[in-house]
C-alpha cells in the first residue's frame, strides 16, 4: 500500500476485561469447533453498542450472552439464551436488535431481559448466518448475511428491511460480508468483506437500488476488515482483526490514523460513545477485553427505527 498521506500511529488503552467468574470454556461448544479450530474458548466478544444512559453493551457469540459494562468497568450479565449473537443496534432506549448467527434477527428487551424473534427467515428460507446491522434515519435496517462465505464461496448477502416490512436483497455476491455503516448523508453504504480483505463502497440510488458498487479499500494479513464505524465528517473507521489495529480512512481511502491494540490482535468491532461520542470502544475478542481511544471528531449520530 502506497499513499501520499503519512498516518498517525496511536495505541488504544486497555479499559476492562470479562471477569474470571464469567469464563468457563466448554470444549464441546459448537461455535468454537467451527470458528476457532476446536479450541476451548471462554468467550468471544463482539457487537459493542453505546447506550445513551452512559454504558456499553456487548455480545459473547459462543455462549449466547449479552453483557452490560458501566464506565467503571463493571460487568453485568443481562441475558444468556440459545443463540450466537453478534452485531447489535438500539431500536429504542429499551430495545436492542441482534444479528444472531443461529436464529436471524432477534429483539432484546432491556427492561424485562427477554429475547424474542424479530426476523428469522426470508420467504421461508433460513439465512446463511446474519452478522451486523445499521439503521438509516428513516428507520430502514441494513444487515449482512455472512454465514461461512468467502473467496471460495462468494455468496454472502446484504439486505435492507424497510419500515413497511419489505425485505430487499441488495447484494448476493459477497465474499464474507461483515460490518456495515452508512455515510453521514446516507448516499453510500460501506460493507466490510472479511475474506476478501477489503471494503466495498455501495452507492444507494433514490429508488432504493444499488449501482456501480466498487472496492474502496484493500487491507492485508490473515483476517480482513470486520466491524465499521464512521465519524461526523465521513471518515471511515475499520476494525481489522488479525492485524490488531484499526484504520481511520480519509475520503480517498488513505489511512490517516492507525490505532493499535495493547491486548491482542483480535480487534473485531468498534463503536463511538462517551461524552459527545468522542470515545471509541473496541472489542478484542480473543482476550475478552474492551479497549478505548479518545478521538477529536465525534462519531456520526446513529439512528433507530423510532427516529422517523
């Protein structure tokens, strides 16, 4: 990679780790057998979401757990259920929508701690394995259906679920679609293609279709881009596991900051939060840690289906 911009190198700070009393590795865990080479793992954190009450929610994929983490670094198990939760977004202040690899889209009520189905199938067909999601300002929901796709099987999908219940298939030729985020003006959808080791730029047309989809950024290494976030000026932030770093890109897809991890290379996902959305919260999944990094430009405001 050759650019004319010299990136600033920064190191994230360690914030907190999953307490030992929540760490009970199960050698028979099905997710670990398929995704971690049979290694007995005690957790795999993902899906960070900042709540306006001043706390963070994260998922634990292999054990079907959702945790609340306060700003003192204290952990609370909100729910554990039969599923594999990954990305999450707020539907409203009391409700999280979860992309669950086993079950499809699920809904978590924070007040009564119940998990119920929200969208489990498309035209009676099960999803490959949904991964991440984002709302636009009209309440439409974009989500990725990754499954085990990759360069050997580039059939991952990206959907849009409209507020009227209509489900549109936007892309169906994706090599492992993972994190996704809208540009601040919502004219472009960025999608991380993990096994393609790149980011796709997906222009959104006025009629809702997509056109002239292209490759925006190319990474390298053993695992490609995963979770995405974007700041108020439209600079794209990419969590890149395998490298243990985050890329902050300018409009030309040049890295202007590289944020490294002090706790391992599995930097899977990221969200903006804290005061005026100027703090990053980063999941380092293998160690079960959360990292933080202060930013100058705030994160772009996120929307839910209630903001119409």
